[in-house]
């Protein structure tokens, strides 16, 4: 069971007492506590979301050329993603933000069904309060099978809708999934694939594509088995790895990884190389646009300039992902052996 904050239990206790002294509350014992908790927090969420929408609309109105500028930036727009529809993406961002708030306040990052962090009190709360309960007697195989069937059914339904919308043709598969898997467009981006695929000979292209995808898929099994007690961090870590090694990455991939990483505030004190990773990311963020301009527009640089800075960007993300993984493993180790808390860990 995910533990709730003491504030929740205090309000619940007050609601129970009030229901005994006030007859009009007997039929809705749990409702006063819920109202007390959600009303002000709901207003906070509304203010934050409203400010986010207003800021985006203000930027577009004050700077009409901003969409075209963002569309031309390789850090934002890739061959498979672009900045086109303001309203649609604003709504999607709000939906994603609301989902992240619910994940944050469910407490899954510090208290899961199989793991409770010894640092569970060190965390950042979101705006909405969501309390989740997991039954200890749930069968893992049946749980996974049922959810896999739901996932497969949703994918099949979406494919059939796409099939109908494209005039009952399956050509959309090669234009969507094929564009990711086969990497036909080698437009420069913040990733590591485009430069390598340009340099190699065409007869070896399929071989290296298979190696790259196999390398990316190899992380899934190892992380899932080793961190089976913390499935949310498996997703978080994979988001960081995908942001580094996917063929067409952008800053949106990094932003969602950093958003999920903030759920693990309790392991930040255990991270060792935060300064180096943040410094590398800031260094690449400042010099990346400069090197791209020197190469494409000024003509005083070449592809090596831009690709070198993307290597620095990937190095900073790699350090951050590895450091957070170490911190979570150290947190698990201290939960299993409380007597070693605060001591140095050395490999023998």
C-alpha cells in the first residue's frame, strides 16, 4: 500500500469526528476530507496550467515568427517530429503534466509493492493528491497478462483506425514505424546515428542498423530484471537511455526524462557526478546552436563541429543516467542492510 502523508490522515480523522457530531455528514463521511484536500489544490493546478497556456499563447502572439524558428531548430524539430499545431500540442502537454502530477503524488517512486525507500520522506509532492492501493495478493503473471491484452487490444484498435483513415491501406506503417526503424532521413540532429550512417558504406548499413537497435533493446531486459522491485524507475532509466541512443532525439525526450527523474528526489544526495553531468549539458546547450550556425549558415565550420558537441551532450546524459542508476541501487542496498547506511561502498 502506498503511504499517504500525515495531512491526509489528519483530515480523514477530522471528517470522521465531524460525521459523528453533525448528522448531515453521516452519509458522506469521506467527502469532507476529499473536499478539503482537493479544492485548494485544484485551484493551484488550474492556476499553473492556466499560466502555462497563457505563457505559450503570449509568446506566439508577441513573436509571430517563433513557430517557424522552432521548426527550423534541429534540437526541437526532427524528421519525425515538428512544431506545427499549437492547440493540439498544448492540450497534450497539459494531459501529460496532469498524468505526471498523479504519478508523483501516488508515491510510487518511494513506496512500491515490493520496495520502500529508507528516504521516503525526502520527496517533491505534486499539485494533485492521488492515493493508490496495491493488493499484496495479486498474481504477477495474471496481472501482466491482463494488462498486456489490454495494451495489445488498444494497439490493434489504433492500427485499424489508421487503416480506415488512410483509405484502407497499410502503406502508413512504412511511413511511420518504418521511418523510425530504417532511418531513411539522415538530416543532422542531436542524436548519434546520422553522422555514423553517412560515413559508413551502403552494403554495411543494414548490419549496423541491426546492431544499433539490438544495443538499444538490450537495456530493457537487464534493467527490468535487476530493478524489478522499482518498475517506475525502470521506465525512467529507459527514457534517459532512449533520449541518448534513439535515431531522432530532441529536447522533448530529455525533458520527459528529467521530469520523471525529479520523482526520485530522495536519491539525489546519493548521486556523485551531478556537477559534471549538468556542466556537460550546459556546455553542449550553449555551444550546440553556435556550432550548427557555423556549419550550416556561416560556412566556417563543418559537420565535425556539430557532431562533436552532440557527443558532449550524449556524454552528459549518459553520466546523469548512470549516476541516478547508482543512487537507486545504493538506496536499495541500504534498505536491505540498514547498518551500512552512510558508509562508502567499494567493489571487491
